[in-house]
C-alpha cells in the first residue's frame, strides 16, 4: 500500500513538473504574455498592444524551421565520431518516450524519437561489441517502463542484445543516478552516452555528475539540405523544436542549481 502511494506521488510530481515546464516554454509562455497584454489594453493600451504584438511576432519566429534549427544547433555539441575513443566500457541509450497501445503492433512500443536513438546504439554496438544499458521508466504509470520496450526493440528488430535494463527513472537526472548504480556494480565507469544532440548537454551534465566518464554519442542533429521558402513559413513541428530548446535550457539551469546546492551542502 505504501509503495503504491509513493509511486502515485512520484507520478504526480512528474506531471506537475511537466505542467509547469509547459507554461514556461512556447507557446504557453507567449500565450500568457498575450493574455497579459489583453488585460492591460484598457488601462495601458500602448503597452498592452505592444505585448500582444511581441507575443505574436515571437510565436511566428519560433514556428519557423529556420529559427527552430538555429536554436537547436546552439545546444548541439560539435559532431564527433565516438568510435575515435575506444575507452568506453558500455553503451547507455536513453529513452525518448513510449508509443502507447500501438494498434499495428497490438502493444506499447518505443516512439519515433526513441527509434532514432536505438538505431544509433545498435550501430555503436556492432562497431564496438560493448554491452548496452537501456534507460527509461514509466513516469505516467504504465505497467512497463520505456527501457523494457527499448530492450524488446533492440532484441527483436535490430538483433542486438541488451545487458542491463534500468526501467525506474522518470527524468534524465534519475537516468544517470540509476544507471550509475547498475554499472558501477559491474566496474563500469566510462560510457558511450546515446541521446539526441539537443539533449546531450543536459544528459552529459547529469551523467558526469553521477560519476561517469562520458563519451558523447549524439544522434538526430538538426540538419537540412538547403534553405527554402518553407523554412520561413509557420510549422507546428518547428514550434515543437523551439519548445524543446527552451525546455532544455530550463532543465540545464535547474540541474546546475541542484548540483550547486548539493556541493554547498
């Protein structure tokens, strides 16, 4: 009973954190700015209209692929071949979400972003023969964590074995802590860390703070063939990319604050 209550509390904390994050990143924050401008428009019409115009201009800019790619590229580490460093002892691949109740498969499985990471982890395994750890829990309370679905996909679709499954983490911070608990018991300190390029700065910060030596193995870079008119037209996918940029900035700042407090304590 106590365990179930604790699980529900942790899931609720995850929901609250993500709800707050949704308000702080576009489009939530911009909608709040526009709403505040609308409230002020009677008392301070010029200022209120300026806020509304600013929110609309920012919303347009962040909805273009040109701006979204430019933002993500500011987060992404310089491309490098992780295979140039052969000191890695294991491959850690982070979950990116679950495709729940996938009708074509008849069960839950990894989502599209997760497949990008698994494909690269399989590539690294074939090149290095290093063991793989999949990491990702079920913050929404589903019966199986992301890491379980990741293992099934690597086993059955990529024919790549998985040595460890860490399926209790809800955040990147917990990915790092729980992965370290598993791998340190096996004497593993240096890892190839597989995640999206835009997520790598925060992931590397968390894993290095947990005690790992990290060899970044980033994938899913923001690239394009060429700039066209379409890059300057509003697009919902571009707004999602812009939102991820601000989500990562907030996450990095929050982790740095947590780590600083821990050091001072």
